C-alpha cells in the first residue's frame, strides 16, 4: 500500500442529454462530460479500473491481452442477458467475445480481438482485492456495479464512484442518472458512497463531472 500510485488517464468526452445525467430533473440539452480510466501501480502489480471507450468503460479491455478481468459475478451474468432498455450500456461486447457469440452479435473486425482471450475472476460482496484496494458494491446503475477505494501512504483515500454517481451535483441533489437498472438501488448506492467516504475519510472522485474533473491530476501526474 505504501507506494501505491494512481494515474487518471483522460479518455476524452461524451455528450448526453441533461435529462440523462439528472433523471427527471434535467435541465435538458447537450451536456458534455469527461471520461477517464484509473491506472493503479501497486506493489502486487498494475490494475486498471475502467479501460475507456467504446461505450464507455470496458472498450479498452481487448488491448490488455495478459490481464485478468475482475468483476462482479452478476455483472458478467447480466452482460449476456441484459434488459432491453440496457442495450446501449452493453452494446460493446468486445470485452467478452464469447458472450457476443452466444448472443449472435457480430463484433467488428479488429486485430486486437484476434489476440484477445479474456480471463475473468468474478466476485461478490465488498472485497479488498489487494492491500488498500477496496471494491464496494454499489448496484443500481447496473446489477453488479462496483466502486473502488484506494488507500495511499501520503494522502487521504480516494473513492472512485464510477457510474454509481456521475458528479458532485448528482450527489448534492441526490439525483441518479437515467441509465439504471434499479432506481431505488441506485439511490441507496449514492447514500452508501457518502457514508463510506465519511467512514474512511475518503475523497470522492466522480466518473463524469465536468467541474470536478478540472481539479483532478491527469496524465503523468499521479496520486500517492
Ligand atoms: Zn459512464
């Protein structure tokens, strides 16, 4: 834990409607927000939390040929059998070509995919996957959503909300996004993140927050 370093890799931006970011609240209209991946250098190895596009958090998995994908058991199960309204969220199945095949989805030709045979390790419940790296269950956005807390030697822990809470404004308003499987679970997960941050004196880092993102260190700069 003592020499853990965290890098935020700027993944560009996405545009959605304001009503999608703030469910039933808005205001509507184009909302451009940032996306980023988290690279963790830990004494046990390198971890990626989120690998970026295509949509919008696992598109880079296919480039990590040697990696093991750690995810919630429910997430892997649902990705092959999602609700019709979740289609967009699970439209990029390049992280699991076998699931695409079972669903009859044709993946685009891609040399990266030719070399990619994913290995999965599924988890349930809260888990410390390496010393000071905590996955906390925050379902609702999806069935098996995890948020990640990283502990450091020199600073407060960072709790990456991931899509359990897009932005500080969502948290302040207690307003979930419109992309969700279960709105009540989503709201409970936001409350849980707030409680976890208080309990561990952790700083919340939001997944898609145009304002907060300006204050984050990205690129070669890191948190330690
Ligand atoms: Zn997202």
